[in-house]
């Protein structure tokens, strides 16, 4: 698989991405330079204090994801600014902002391809100790998105590493029945 994946130059017309901020209530569209968008995503999807090479990998993944998603295309824009796509809050001026800017600029125009097409560059902050294959998750078999155990997940302290969700037995029964099971 690695031999079939490559890091190549990627282009978007005029180097812009169109975002919509759903939290504002009036859904204004905003045209953002692609690499400025990446710099505005990184500190909200990763810690700005992480090593530069880690941030660079995140920049390439964020750029590839933005260019390859069609989630909101029917609504006339590329990505929204929430966790539904990638969290984006504009220019970051916080701690370690120079690392964010450098990670984006050092990887400007770089994307990840598999067999000549942009990959589906999904990523996450925590995986609970394992990932699942794209086939079992989305019904599409992508050979570069395979399930595997993550022996390192439990070795780090992460705010998303422990969580719980409670539902009543009635809610669970309803959910299962809605899926066609009795």
C-alpha cells in the first residue's frame, strides 16, 4: 500500500476553499486561501505545541481532507467550520503560532494520493486503542484505511481517552428495531 501512496502537489482553483460557519445562525460563506485554511485548522485539531514534523503531517492531512471532501458540495461550499468537517477558527495567534504557520507553509501544496487520486484523509484525536476499517465504518473498502490495534493510545493522557454515553434500555431497543432487528 505504501508504494501506491504518494505525496504530490495538489491544486484548487485560485487556491481557495469555501467555508461556512453554522454557529453564526446566518451561514455566511467565506473564501479562504487553502494554506491559510490549513493554518486555521491545525491548532484546533492538534496541539500547537506538538513537534513541527507532527504538525506538518497534520497540515498535509488537513489539506488533503479539505480538497477531497464533497460533504457540503450540494449546499454550495466545501467545508463547514465544525467537527463535522474540520474545526476552523481563522488565523491562530495563540502560543506556538509560529509552529502552525511554518507547518502550513513548509507543506504548502502537498497532498496525499493513492493510485493517483486524493485519499480520504480522515483522522481523529483518539481511537480508544484501535481503529476500524473503512469497509466496516462507511461501507467503502479503502485499502489504506484498515482496522488495527493501537498499542500507544493508552500510554498518553488525552481528554478524549475516557468517555461514556448512557441510554435507557427503551432507547436501545428502539435503535435496534429502527435498524431492522427484533
